[in-house]
């Protein structure tokens, strides 16, 4: 039996008629940059997930850039963040000339460690970028206590965690702002690039909205240097269709994760935890194994696709070599990167395919 790591064609075949009709309407009415489709998506996203307001953007990286500007980050500032993440989580910090300060992660959830964060705070610390990795919410209560004590601006990177909650509250609305990615492989993926920005602070939202379109409050007036971060109409149209399916897709991901957690019976495997404080949306189902590479070969021979997410922590990436992090400086993040392997977990998987993966892992 073949079990691909991800097959986007299955999802798009199921909604093809709806999406193409929506795209045709957008095309026929020339709603290409922002416009009604994007506005409808912004309203539906807010209503569906519990945010007061949403800004649709052109990618998942752009909202992180806006977050750094809205947080007042700049040269000389230190911004604490996790090393176990995708690179774009750090780009917003670097784009504004601030310094990313990488700290270690919790050994069970692989999210940023509040204890490690507390040790890294200095008089130069201006903010925190929290990443809800693999759809798992971070320990926001402890993070927000630190932020309040030290007057830090908190950015929640929710690229992998759309729909996740922390103690019943939607992630992204707990810190000072939240950022989302709609890259096609995400739980809510566009038909191309897309992203979103949310905040519980009206002034932050107003600033982000101004920056989104060339720093322009009205046509041909520019009150500050801005950007072209507009979401295009086609992405808004596609996301409007997909947003209606998100709850069902999330429920299926949770069912697959439960099946994996119940079925994989190996003492040498560390499975992802389900902490009492939060509800994951399982963007990835990742486990740790000391012979990860051999396990991947075995699973490939059994027809099971896997990926390594992420093979190298950010503090050891060449682009941040100048920061001087030595091997072993963040041991949990480094061990996690060296032993992690992600299994297939997309909504269209059948129970039989999931059971095949479980049997293959157990037979290693």
C-alpha cells in the first residue's frame, strides 16, 4: 500500500467545482487586488475563528514583517524566539535590523520554553516571537506573565496552527498580534501564497492596515513608508471556499493523530503529547526516534512517505552564524532536529492507510 506524505490533489479534486466557480466570478468581475473576495474572507475568518478583525496579506512572511514594525522592533533590540521553526519565523526580526535571540524548546511539545525565555531576557529585549509549532499551542500564560513583567511585545506565529486554541481561546489573539500563513500545504492553504494578520489592539491593526498598502490612508497620500502586501482576489475567493471545510478537515486530522497515538507501540519512539491546556490542529504528526534515518528508509520501503521537519535548527543555520551559537548550545532543539520524523497526516488519508503506517512503524 502506498501512503504519500501529502497529496494536495485529493483535496483540490473534491472542491474543484466550487473553487473554479468562485475564481470565475472573481475573474469576470475583475476583483484582482483586495476587493470583495478578500473582504469576505477577512470577515469570515474573524467570525469563524474568534478574532475581532483580520487583514488578508500576500504571504505568511509579510505578517511577520508587519508584526516586527508594529512591535517597534529595530536596530539594537533583542527579540527572543525559538530555534526549532521554519526560517520565516525569524525573518521579520531580521528585516527590521533587530537581533534574534534563540532559546531552547520544551522537550514534550517542542514549543518555545518559557523557562529558557526568562533566562534570555536582558535590558535590550523588546519582544518575543512565539511559534505554535506543528499546530500545538505554546504555554501562553507563562509567556504572557513574562511579557507583562518586562513590557515585551508578543508576536504569535500561527502559520501551522490555524484553529488551535489555548485554554479555549484562539491562538493569535492572546499575544499582541498573530500571524498566519496560507501556503498551499498548510491546514488552510490557498491556491498560491497568502497570509493574515490579527491583533486585539485596534491601533496595531490600523497600523498594519496602513502598511499593507504603501503606507497610504487614501489614494496618493503616503504618511509613512509602506509595502505592497495585498492579498489578491483569487486567493481570497479560494480561501472563502476552503474556510468552510476547515472544521471538518481539522476533525479528521485529530482523528488520525489519535489513531497514531493509540496504535504506535514502541518504547524507543517519543510521540507528540496532548497537553491539557490546549487543542492542537495537527499540522504535522512528528515523532522522535534515535535511528530516524534508518526508520525513514524502512518506511519508504513499506510505501510510506515521510519528511524531516526541521533538519537544522535556526541557531545553527549559516545565515545566523555571526550570532555565535555553538553546537550544543540549545540541546533540546538540536536533539529534536536530529531525531524527528513526520508521518503522513492529511484529511484525505483513509483509516486503512493510517493503520498501514502504524504497522510499518511498529515493524521497524
